[in-house]
C-alpha cells in the first residue's frame, strides 16, 4: 500500500474514533441545558448563592439571592419547601457545590448545580439582569 494513502487512512480512522466522544460531550451538555430550561419553565427556583454585592452586579432574572457564606444561610434556606426544585449557581461553581451539600443535609433532594452565572444563563436560557 502506498505510504501516503496508509497515513491518510490512519488519520481518518483516528478522527472517526474520536467523533463519537465529541458528539457525546455536546449532546450531554445540550441535554443538561434542555433539562435545566424545562425545570425553570415548570417552576424551579433559581438561587444565586453569591454575596449581595456580586448579585447586584448581575444575576439571573428572577433568582433569589441567599449568600451561602452568610450566618443566616441555613435559616433562610429552611424557609423554602424541601420538596421543591432548586437550581443553584455562584461565580465559579465552588459555592454552589457547598450550598447543595448544606441543603442536602437539611433534607432538600431536588437540587441542581448550574455552576457559574454564565453557565447557569446558558443552561437555563434565563437572561442576566443588573
């Protein structure tokens, strides 16, 4: 077999092998986005767990601001229905993960971590407002 043809076939085979991986990544992301958007449409509550100053700088339209680092976080969270559906976000995803851990400890079960503000906006289709 011609070495140039063989080289081309190896490249084509490698790309074909990688294509399903790339497609799975994209479909998984769009599936998560579609799910988050559907949850918002069906009444899920958006919770921004950043500071009030960060919240004032931009947040998802209609989101509650409950600062995970505030002393009254647990008290404010327990005012919510633990059977409700909640979509949590912050600046980078660290505080939202901490908030979810706390909320799970308080009996909340239907929680989704949307990560950062921009990731949350992308996933839900909800506008960022100031």
